[in-house]
C-alpha cells in the first residue's frame, strides 16, 4: 500500500481485501443526540490555496475533526398550560421515546478566530527542532515526492527520531502544494514509520472543512492504525461525498451504532453489505454492536487469508485478539502500532517494545515505564516479567558489581539479531549511566553504546579515560562527545581495527563531523569523493540551508531495515549535511549509531 508509487512496499497498509469487495466510507458522530443544541450552520468560503493534488492511490486513515458532527433532537411538542412531568433520558436529556433527527445531519461551524490556516500545519511540541520554514524555497511537489517514495521504516533510530520531529512540528506549507495534501503526505510517512499516534495528530491538525480526498484517505488509515473508530465519526458524512473509499460507508454505520441512535445503524449497515463481506463486514458489525448487543457477532480468524489495516484497526477497536501468524505477511509498522496502543495489556505491548525503541518509536523513558507497568501487572512468569525484574536490579542493586551483572545479563539475553540487541541497549541506557566510572570495566563498550542509544553523550564522555585506545567505546566517545575539538589522523582510525566494517563507519563519521580529513577516510575505503544524484542532492540542500530537505534525503539514503545495507559513503554525506545545517547533535548520534550497529 502506498500513496501513489507501487514501490512504496507497504503492503500491510493496503486496504484491499482479498476475496471480497471492500473499501472505506464515512463515519458519524459518537455524541448522543441532544448533547448540545447546535446553532444553525452558517455558510462560509473555504480558504484558498494551491489546488489539491490527486488523491494517493493507496487508501489511508481518517482523523477526528475539530468540528463535531452531532445528531440534533427533534423539536419538542408545544408546552401546555399545565404540563405533566415528562420522563427524560439521563444521558441525552431528551424525553424518553423521542426520535432524533438523521444521524450526522447537523454540523457545528467553527468560529472565524478558531479556524486553522493551511499555511502552517503541525503540532506544537517540546521536540521542535528547527524553524517552521525548514524546506525554504524548495518546490513542494518535490518534497511530497520524497516523502511518498521513502520506504519506511529506515535503518537508523536517530534519523527516525529526527524525521518524526520534523514531520510533527508546525511547518510552513511549501510552494505549489495544498496544505491539507502536504499534511496527508507527512501523516502517511509517519504511519509507515510506525508512528501511529503522531500520524493521527497531524491529520487532526487540519480543520475538517479543509479536507481533501487525499487527507480523507490518510485520515482513515491513521484512525485504523490507532484502533480508533471514533476518529472517523466526525468525518464520515462529508468523506462519503468526495471519497470513493467503501470503508466510509462502513464507518458511517459503525458510528451510528456508537451513537445514541443505534436504530439508524441497521439500515446503514445494510447499505454497507453492498461493498463489504466476510471478516471485514463482521468486524464492522461488531463495532456497530447491532443495536446494543455486541455478543451477537463472533469473529473467526481461521479462514482469514491475511491482515490489512482495516482488519487490524477494527479488531483493535473491538478488543479482538489477532492471531500472531496473521502478522507474518505485514510490515513491522503494525507491531509498532501495537506497542503504542493503550488498549493492549502491558505484557502484550512489551512483546515488540524493544524493537520499537530501536526504531525510535519509543524513547528510553517510555520503554522503562512500560516495563514498570509489566512489573506492576497481575501477570507473572512471563518473559517480560523477567526482563522487568532484571531491569529493576540494574537500577537498585546494592553494589556496582550487582548492577553491572544485571546489565550484562540483559544484553546477553536479548533475542538474536542486531535490532534486538540495539533495542536492549536503549532499554538499559539510564541504568548504564548510573554505573560509576572505573578502569578496565568488563562491558564498558556496551555501557557507552547503551548511553548513546538514548542520547546521553556527556554521561558516555565520562568514560574517556577509562577505555583503551582502539576500543569501540573509545571510538564512540570520539564521535559523540559534544566538547571534542580533536583532529584525528590515520593512526587513530587504524587503531580501531577489530572490525573492518565498523572501522569504515568510524572514518566516515569522523570525516562527516569534520574531525578527520576526507582524504584519510578515502584511504580507509570510504568513497567520500564519489558522486551520484543522491549525494549531489543532499549536499546541495545542506549548502543552501534547507534542513527539512536534508532530513528527508537522509531517510532516502537509509531505506533499509538492516544497517549492513547502509554504506559508509551514505553515512559520511548524511552526517556532514546534518552538521552543515546546524543539526550537529543529531549528526553525532547518527555517527555513533553507525559504529554501534554497522
């Protein structure tokens, strides 16, 4: 599934259902009738910007709108001089038995001062990294094409973090594109990176009146990635008018069932039967509740051939357990979505939490908090409980040796594979930083790598005098230390020779940080002088001061989930470009990660 390019490679996000007609349709309000007395809608001109681009070829999510759509009560009968007491519904406040008007028929218009401009879209956050005009004068169509063609997740945790921060922060809409379409491209890339929560937030940062067909598509995908059917409800009525997605038909029926007018869900669900069948229809019926009795619908997964975003999202919303084998044909994004899903119990979320942390989806603090919830849960004797217990020991054991033993046990106990090991380093980062510095400490390389996986560069630098020249820990400190002004030479690179692949990454990182002459890096096998269209593009974006473009092009250079697919040449150009545009801290972390994982 992808927005327009068949090579996007995210089949797990495709909303195509094998063996049955299915698409997406529109949702309705989840607020009960009479929740508020809406004023009569007032027409207004919608803001004008560049014309909306064609909708992406792959379906996408739906996000809740800032303008709620609610069912309004029917007019009350005229009062009599001596009215008899009228029994009212305690929730809606309407007389019992009164019929509300058609579901989703009334809109609340936004006050003029509350409308958000399409010229600047994003969410305010403490993570904001750069000026909102991060793309400078770049053509918006080119920027959108970069986002659309990037195959995510990418190799680097730190590049993923930088890209997430860029895509989430308020950004000026580049020239020649529509602001809503630009938000859709940003949100869709975030979903492919596994960032379901922030992807939904970007969709919701656009007023519903400004939605385009492309944004309606991405809005549905974002809602499904979060298992949040309610996010579709404020959009469904309008979405069905402009979007060909059959899923909106189903969404409208589900939202009617979630409202206080479930009687309207039945005729809407009958309409939905024309566009969906099988498991896709059953899950929608489960959500709608068939009035008020969800137990009437039984979900059987045995004959389901595969998992897609629709099935994943509705199963999560309905509390249905998805068999693990169905995830075999999906990308890792869905597992990251699960890790971010609060409706799952902590033990289930922890199953893939370390991989998500290694990808940058979870921070060290969020990962430790999750294992704290595992430790406090009722479940015992699970693998997650054992990890939580060892992590607690790594923090609070009475002696330095005991804490180190716990850390070493956690590192050795990680699942096979580089990604699992790196995720475990992220988990232990703050516990590693609490270990007092001492010479010849067994495992000091992992201690330093663990601290740097969470960006604790000054904590790692404390070990400079305690690690041997030529060790991995020494190389990591040389790259990551923010106060390091040393110029390194060929002998420093040559001393770090235990692993030729890591040695090349070390030389590439030092050269990119301007701590080593390019000619020395070239001598150690880093093709610094080589050029291609990508190297010219990222070097030009850096020279012209466009950090947003640099981050997107850096992601393009890391389109693999395996660090063995990232060349030292790419690391050099990425680190150098990040440094040139003022993202030196991120450059140092990427350089250190390349040595740890390369």
